[in-house]
C-alpha cells in the first residue's frame, strides 16, 4: 500500500511540473528573453502591455499604435461590451506571418506588414475589436465576426485615410460571406435601410450565443440572402 501511495505521489508531482511548465510556456508568449522592449501603459481605466520582439520596428509606428489603442479601445468597449478585458497585450512578433491575429486579450502583429504599411495603425482598431466581441469560436459565422470588426474600423478608425483603407464599392462578384470590408459596407447599408442598431444587436446575439440565421428575418423581415439581393439592386450608402 505504501508503495502505491508513493507512486501516486510521484505521478501527481510530475503532473504538477508539467502543468507549471505549460503555464510558464503560455506566459513566455508575452514575456521572454527575446523581447526587444516591453512597456505597460495605464490610461482611461485600461492597461496596455506593448511587447516588441523586432529590433528594427519603427519607434514612431509603435507610438502611433499605442496612441490608437487608447483612442479606440475605450470607445469600442463603451459601445459594444462594457465588460470586455481591461488588460490587453499587443505583441510585435516576427514569427507570426499573417498581418495580425487576436486570441483572448492578446494581439499578435507581423512587423513586416508595418515596415511596408506604416500608416495602417487601424489594424489595431480592427484587432482589439475582436477582444471586445469576445465570441465563442463556433457561435457565429466568421463573416459576421470580421464584418463587424471592419464596420467598427470604418466607424472609429483614426488613420484609415492615410493608410488608403476604404470600403469597396459593390460589384456583382461579391457576397456577404466575403467578410471584412465587403461585409462591413453591407452592414452600413442595412443600418441605413432597416435598423440603425442592427450591428449592436448582432454583436450581442453573437456574444450571447443566441445568433441563428433567423436573426435577419426577425430584425428585417427578410433572410440575409434576400437582403443581399436587394442591396445589390441599389447598394448606395450615405457617407
């Protein structure tokens, strides 16, 4: 019996070590010896930790990204989710090969994108909106998630014009499932023609996991496919 207890104790100890290593590994994603710089700023009731892992990343872009965060995140939180995370990490990560991605309250950014597009700081506006959204991964279609994030970028973006970021005009090759700017423009049209609070209501349904395809019929009396067809016949939006 003592031998069994001793073995069990050893197993539990090993499991504890594994758990601790995993926890430390997760933390090392935001804090490691490879950090070039790391700063934590508290403002407007929010805390931003900005981690830079690229020694060539432009200081001016870093400062502009931080300024953009504190300009837009409080607005997004107030309008779309007052219970969103009060602490956010932005990590300039050369190992990430997309433009940017958000998981939980951590935004990873590819520095190469900003070397080539230094004015595109509203990538921050889009990505931190994903933190505000806080959707469960399977609660809503991806086109809804990305469409709302770009809708908000269009609304709150501080440098869209300088970055040459605009909403594309409608064409017959598009579909609302294309997401991003195409869907964002569709959402603007829907609010102007059907329900001025539609995006806020859609965002809430997505976060509460109550979203279904019937959402569109309940709010407008039409399916989303019918709405897209009507949009295609007269896609004008008011500026």
